[in-house]
C-alpha cells in the first residue's frame, strides 16, 4: 500500500468545536497548502528557466518523501547522475490532494521542458475523485514506466484459506467483512473485486488506512478482516508468516511471485498501479522527443534495472501515441469504479 496514493476518505470532523475556530483552521490549512505550492512552484521555475534538459532537470514527486512516487523520482535521479545523463538533476517533493497540487503547478509551467512530473494510477484517480481543475490533459505525457500489483491478504490465522473462501463469506454478508488498504487505489481494487463477485460496492465496509503499516495493524488487531495493498509493501509480512496472501491482482502470473492471480481463481480483476512521467504542456515536438529519449536512456541503465528488481516492479514501458490511448482507457475504467462506489 502506497503512501503516495490519494486518501480514500476525508478525516472525521471534530465535534463540539466553536464554528469560528473550525473555520479558522480550514483557512489556515488552505493558506499553508497554497504557500507550499507557491514555494515549490517558484523553486521549479528558477531551476528550469532557459536551460538544456541535459544540463539541468527537475523531477517533481507529487507526494512527501518516502512514498512510491518519491521512490521513482529518486531512483531516476540516481540513474541519471551515475551515468552522466543530466549534469544537474534535483527532486522536488510537492505533496497534497493526491498529487493534484503538483499537477496544478505543473500545468503553469507551459513550454518549460526542464521539468518532469511523476504520476500514475493514483494521480489519475485523484483528478477524478477531487474533480481537480488540472488534469493529465494539461501536461505532456511522456511514458508509462512499469506496473506494481496489489496483493489481497488476510491475517495468518484467518479462516479464509483461498480467495474463494473470502469472497463466499463476503457475498453472504458484505458488511461483515471489513476491508482496509492504504488509499484510494486499494479501495478501487476492492470495488473491482466486489463487482466481479456480484456484490454492490456500496454495501461493503472499507476502512481507509494511512499507509501500509496502519493497514497491517488493522488486520492484526481484528479491525479489518482483509486488505489490499502493493506487493512490495506486504512482502515482508507475507514472508514472515504474519499475513497470508490469497491473490495477486495482475493479468497473468508474475515470475518470482508465488501467489495465484485473482483471474486464475475466477475473478477477472486486473487493475494495476502503474507509474508514468509527464512534462509541461506547450513544449515542442523536438523537446518531447528529447525528453522521451532521456527517459529511455534512464530506463536502460543498470541502476534502474536494480531498482526494478529491488521493488518488484514489472516493466511495462510505453511511449508515444500509445500513452494517450492508454490514459484515456484507464480514465474511463477508473471513472466507472468511482461511480460504482457512489
């Protein structure tokens, strides 16, 4: 479960607070977010103005340090530095609203080819969930890099030995099987499984957790009975025997991962947590080609190959016109799932 994905639900509102104090806090939070965004925007603007992409590049991670998007940005930075692909490459973290604050700032850098934004399924989902003013139509998609797959897990002492066992109990009483996950992407996977099992997603119980550690705690203390989350985030718990993996959410079995797919068990769910890179809008065809070539050169480095192996990523590289069609298809798919969630 990845911390970089947008939250599944807003936090509980405080009770018995004076209205004036609540309003003040909301205004203060908005001012803080705006200030962070403006500061980061200024940093990017000054760092990228009028310089060649091979001399200076900024990679924006639309989340705090330590999450999935940040990991992609820093692994790219390391690969580019180690191989002399870019003389000066920096990573800027710009968290907030599932990545849409960074996307909004990126949309204001029109014509500046020295910046790349890390995105993916979670960012696309956030633009739909929050109905954000900026969308992926406001940037220049460069490439889809890889897919990371969710795994469906239960506590090791759970009575559910297979995905079929879990789904059967869920069908009998949807509200009695509370699920958890680290964000909206994980909730989308649960929604997709519910639809495949003939369960109304509105009838399900989903407890949004703030990251993988909290979700594992919810499983182990009995608050939740099943969870979905990124395989890399759960592998240690699975290998230690604390969690039992029931299914991998992937189109086909993945070499090196000894977990049957949901599709193999009769549930055709394949929603993947893919990652992508985008540049600002308004750049030339030549600049787009140069940036795409830089991405491809980065992916060909031994440092990037080591990262792919280390994080159990499945490379699914896509560039050019294929990216636009892929994004359109994924947007339609995710929009449908949000509609089903109510």
